[in-house]
C-alpha cells in the first residue's frame, strides 16, 4: 500500500473523529450554558477563547508543522482536545466561566492543529500539475468534514438529552484516544517537514495572492458566523420555542447538506480547460451570497412566517456558501509551495479563525444589543451582507495578483 495514501487516510480519519467531537462540544456548551441562564453576550465571550487561540494556533502551528512535521501537530491537537473535554467533567457547580473558557481555548488550538495537518497532507500526495485532482480531493476532504460537523451538532443535542453534559464529554474524550494512538504509531515523523531552515518570520506570506485570499476569507467566514454562530440558534430557541434537539437537529442537517454540496462543488465551479476555479469565479460566487441573505432579511421585515423563511433561505445560503468555501480551500493549497504547505495553510486559516472570532463576537453583541430576538437576527443578517460585499471586493485585487503570477 502506498505509504502516502496510508498516512493521508490516517490523518483524515483522525480529522473526521475530531470533527465529530468538535461539533458536538460546540452544541453542548451553547445549549447547556443557555439552559443555565447565561446571556448571549456571556456565551459569545466563552467562545471567544476558542477563536482567539485558533488565530494564534494557525499563525504558529504552520511553522511548527513545517519545522517538525505534520505528525507532531496532529498528535498534539488530538491530545489537547482530550484534555479540553476532561476539564469539563467537573461537578456542574464547578463549571465556572473561566473553566469553560480555558476548555474552549484548548479546543480551539486542537481544532486548528488537526485541520492544518489534514489539509496540508493533500498537497503531498497530488502531482503539482493535477489541478483537477487537487480540487477534487480538497473538496471531498472539506465537504466530508463539514458533513461530519453537522452530525456532531446533532450528536451534541442528543448526548445532552440522553447522557447529560458530563457523560457526553467523557464518552467523546474516550473515543478520541483511538485516532491518537493510531497516529502516534503509524505516521512518519518527517511528513510535511520543510527541507529548508524555517524561522518564525516565515509564517507571514510574501505571496500577494495568499494575502488577498486570506483577507477575503476573513470577511467571508465573518459573514457566516455573525448570524449563524449564536444569533440563529438563540433565535430558534427563544422566538420560535424550538427544543434543544430541534435546534441541534436543524443545524446539523444544514451543515451536513452544506458539506455534501462542498464535496461535489468541483462539478459546477471548475473551469472547463483545467477543472480548477479562478479568483474571478470566486468573486462572482461571493457576490451571489448576498441574495439569500437579503431574501431572509426581507422576509423577516415583511412579516413572512419566520420558520419557513429561515429554512428556505438558509438552504440557499448554504449552497452558495459551500461553493465559495470549496473554491477558497482549493486556491490556498494550489497557491502554496509544497515544502511550505503547512506554513501557507496555517497563515490562511489564521485569517479564517479571525473571521470566526469577529463574527462570533458580533453575533452575541448585536443580538443582545438589538433588544429582542427578531430585531437581533435582522441586525446580524444586515451585518452579514456588509461582510459579504467586503469579501467580494477583495477578490478584485486577488484576481489581479493571480494574473500577474501567471504572466
């Protein structure tokens, strides 16, 4: 068996297992803390460490992966997630805000270390000239990950109902030991290690394409999380009186569908001559994202039934957003040099984490500032449209940088 394919399978399997626990933990914490009476801003604050440490991890994790190999980043990420889940096994009285924030910080570090390791591995097994193959593998990996994250959302609500908060955390921590042991035994230490000396200064990219793409990614994912991270589940729970299982199940189905669309995205976003999308196409797909957001906002303002409006609008939003994300994921790997793939992917996903950080913070702040659930969700949707337009504008200098590179 080809060792590169074996190693990629191990890393991908570990990433899938981690993703299940990551999605479940997010839903567990959100619903459990809301049940305990914490305000939207307080819940957002507890998630901030998850995003803040994700920014730091992506900046430094790529350097660690390039210097020491992708095995080190994967094993460290899985270990930190097990520690994070273990911290939450305390008696409910001891589940303080600082403890939850610490656990979220460790989970944020763990998530981005495992993600960077998995996505970097694709570059190591696909020939440099095979753009169509690279797009396909990236789309399958990213789409399957998001589908499993959706399953994790559903799993979080189900485990909270059946096992309780502590029982769910214990089960997930125990299951993560399996990929940790397999990765430690079978993965070679040097995979993804840079052949040239790497200094800490190398974490910042000098490639204009990567810099513009990272900036566009920041606002793209900020546009999603500013209404999806906290405002939407809290709106469904409070304004529509949905149960925990209904909220987590709905969000789970959305993320699963989003992942499926992302996995098949190469069939409808690739260029006919190479099968690979361009920065120009990314700008078009990003601009289209304003349409479902504006439709949901208009429906809520005009008094349309909130439930059907959100369900249909969110489905359309998910389809277009999945296409955007698939193009983004391909471009960052295509732009990066093979022996610096961990550095470049880490830098790019630092911008991704920054977008989630800004979006999560604004989601809780705007939702509470608006005064009620209906106004809060509408304000978050308006902010989301503004972020999408900024992301689309940043695709113009990205396309220019891409043309200069190809000239």
